[in-house]
C-alpha cells in the first residue's frame, strides 16, 4: 500500500509505535521553535532537565508575542531567553525580526523534516513540506533535550484542489472554505494533505496560509508536497540546497477526500466568535466596520503585503476606520521599504506596526467597545482582541483593504482590476537579527540572566487512587485555551508567573472561578466537546494545576491541550455517554474511586453524591501516560520537578 507524504516523514522519524491510526507513536524531532509567550516556561523546563546543549539539528527561540514591554517583565524574560539560547545552542531571533512562523518559513524550514513548536500555528511549516506540529512547552523542552515527541497516529485526509483562484480570491478564502466544510472539530485526529493540480498555482507563503489555519480545524497538522514551487521559494531565500522533492504515492490511501475547485471560490469571512462561522463576504455587505488589521502569521508574507500596498496605492482609508498593517518579518518590511510599497501603505492612512503578533493576541490595538474589527488573522475567539464585546471577523488581505477603503464589509471583487503583482526573484537576506549560539567552548561561561517575574512552577502531586472533590466549574462546547488562560497586553507579561496568572483563569467565563477553586483546595472541571482547542499554551494546564484541579471531564478534548493536561498531572477523562454531561451541575460533590484500576481497564465510575447519579467515564491512556499521571506529571515521571 502506498504512503501519504506525512506517513513517509513519520516512517523516517519513527522511534517506536505502530503507524496505525489511534496508536501512540514516538517521533524523532529535527527542529524546534519557541516564541516568548510560551518560551520562558519551556526554557525553565529545559533547564530543569540539565542538558547542556540542544540535541536537535536546529532549535530557534523567537521573540514576537510580548514585544510591548510595558514594564520590566517582558524585557527580563527576553533577556532570560536570549541568555538561555546563547548558552544551550539555540539561534535567537530578536524582537522586531518577525513572527516565528513567518521567519521560520523564510530562513529555516526544510521539506521532509520534523518540527515542533510551542505555538499551535507551527503547522505553517507544512507549506514548505515539513511535518510541523504545535506542542506544549514541556514537550518542546523534551525534544530539545533529544527526547521523542509522542502523538496519536493520525488519520489521513486529502484535499484536492482543482482550477485556479480568481483575482481577489485568495489562499485565506481556501482556509475559510475548508473551515466552513469541516468545522473547528473536523480535523481532530487527522493530518490534512493538500494536493491536486490546483496547488501548482499556489506559492509557498500561500500554502503556508492554508497549513497555518489547519490548526483551526483541530488537525494534528497540514502539509503540502515539496515540488518546483517549493524549490523556487527556497532558491529565492538563497537556500536551494535545502530542497528535496516530496510527494505521496499514487496509491496512498486517505480516510477522507475533499474536493475544492479554486475557480469557483468566493471571498469568505468568519463571523464572531469562531473561525468556522463562515459565510460569503457578499452576504454581509454593507456592515459598518470600525477597525481593520492586516498581518499575523496567517497573512503577513511579502506577497500579501504587496497586494495590500497595490490596492491602497493612491487611495485614502475612510476616516471612521482605523487600519493597522504589521508585516510578518524584517525581510518583508525591508523589501516593502526598498520597492516603495511601504510609502503607499503609509500614505493611505494606515498605522504600520512592528513585525510581531501584535493585535492578534490582544497586544494593543483592541477595537472600540462593541467595535467591528476585520482581521486577516486566524482566530476570532470572544475577548481575544482585548475588548470583551469586540466583534472580530476573519478575512483575506483583499477583503480587509476593501473594508478599510469603504468603511463597510465589501466584496473585494468590486474594487475593480487587481493590480499586477511582481514577486522578486530573490528575497532580501539579512540574518543580522538572528543571533547564533555561543560555541561549545564558550557556552559554559555564558551567564543566565533572570528577573523577578520568573516564579517557580506549580508543584504537582501523584494521582490519588480516589478523588473526592467538588465540580468547581461546568462549561460548554468548544472552550478554547483563550477561555481557560486569557492572553492580552495586561496578562501576557506574566507567562512565567503562574501565581499571578491564576487570578485570570477562566475570566471570560466566570471571574469567581479562581477564588472558588482555591477555596475548594482540589476540584474537577466539566466541559463539553473539543475542550481546550486553540493555542498550545501549557499555562492552560499549569494554572488549573496551581488552582488544585485534579481532573477535567469532557465530551472530547483538543489534541495539544490533552497532552498538556497529562504532562501537568491532571487527568483528562471523557463521558462514555455524552448525554451524561447534562446530569452534572456546578457545585456537585463528586467521587471517583479505584482510579489506578480504572486507568488499566479504561473505564471509571463518577459518583455524583449530590444527585446520586453514577456516570461511566472513559480513559484511554497509554502505559506511558498512566505512568506520567501516577507520578504527578511529566517532570516528576522523568525524576525531575522538585518535591
Ligand atoms: C495564539 O495564537 O493563541 C498564540 C498566542 O500564538 C498561542 C501561543 C501562546 O498562547 O503563547 C498559540 O497559538 O499556541
Ligand atoms: Fe502570533 Fe497570532 Fe500567529 Fe499566535 S496566531 S503566533 S498570536 S500571529
């Protein structure tokens, strides 16, 4: 039987396990990346392991999320990460050099390699033919130390593209269309391979837009073949030698095949507050717009920015609209400046922001109260913009420009002719903001710089055989890690300070949760389906751990979050009968007995002492996961992590 592209890369990196969907496989990881919002924690964890130098082929520490530096906290954390990188053999991408995924694609991504990153949009690398996956910081730390990365062997989906995108219809619209078809749960447990003759018309950054947003489908990752388009991109980055051809076998077998005709696609838009709440732009025409943001790891390539500049050239945005443009990297910004496109953007009335995540993660540029914000980003979760009642829509750069120029949601196809965009043959290569590590000889003398914002990890404890605890919080479906542990300019600086962060846990759903959880001492959370979707932030597990949460019971979990819970020593359990969710109420007294035996049999009984109900639960842990939970988390399991 033939293999898919992902199966070929997995086979080549397989350390242990069976490549049958559902079984756990351990993979050798070639490259890692971290960003600063998850990085400080990941490097503290790496430090605990006592490995002097990273054992991967390449590891990069990026600073791109917390670049506001509104106090000493971020600046201190950045110096810590920089000194860790220098000492332990990592490249360090300075603040302002760009968003990790964009820079990694430009300067480091290699077809056929495995990459894990402490950021859920690491699958951006799938655009260049990498098997690139988002992971919790601790899993990235383990990979840096030479350890395997464990995933559940995914199913294989294929999307066949035919035809060619019309002007004003873009890779972003392809991403939104697949979200419309599959929903935010539709990719869970699967790797999505993109193929068909239509992919030849898509450049690497356009492919990367699509694999980036595969994260919103819940997919393990998404991947394109490595072909002549990939080769041309690598050559333009001066890295032609990194090219290898990669394609699936003609008789590869897929669990699901989806057909999309690019020629028939229309400009699409995701409405508040979920990336799969997708309709055509046309259907919302006339909706008044207050703010437009262009950028993020989804849509900040040179190609995107050149289109934006060409459409804005000689025009002025509506006075009622505030427009921000953040190029994805220093390379993109420098090339925009050199060719004059930056002046066209500035002359239109746009605010040009730093090459960083910025508004995407609520680091400034929050919309006005109740404001409608059209963003070329990948997530529009409630409250994520920093304005609790902000109405965030996700669109392509073309649709964003159309709204900025007209002040309302407008089908960009009405803008007239799409100007011709000529891409340069070579990108401008300047790696001066990427600092190499110290040599092996010099590394021991590098001092690690720490600030007072860095607080110890929460202590975990071995799983008890019996839990007798209250149901401290009951939430619904599709709870994101932004709900569990919000980000934004006020909170993000404290990513290395779990006690401080804990005050904001579940703030979007229930501001009384932290206090109630603390008072309970130990507790259980109950959720609906796809619990923990979105960001890879392990803080969404570490903070509940700090607040005493011992188990989370849901209808289903998202992939990275369930791994983070187990790594933190919190037991993820699912209802055997999803309708039992309705039998539980917040505040109920719960008991789970014989937990160890239950882990072995795969089933436990939840007794609700308040209602008298007995509810069967499922726990399908591997032996490794059982051992981690019994030990009280991954660090304890490997003999580290304090008391
Ligand atoms: C996000 O887009 O939510 C983030 C911020 O990039 C996160 C990482 C984090 O929370 O630090 C992600 O996607 O993993
Ligand atoms: Fe940064 Fe937004 Fe991309 Fe997350 S999704 S990495 S916050 S740009």
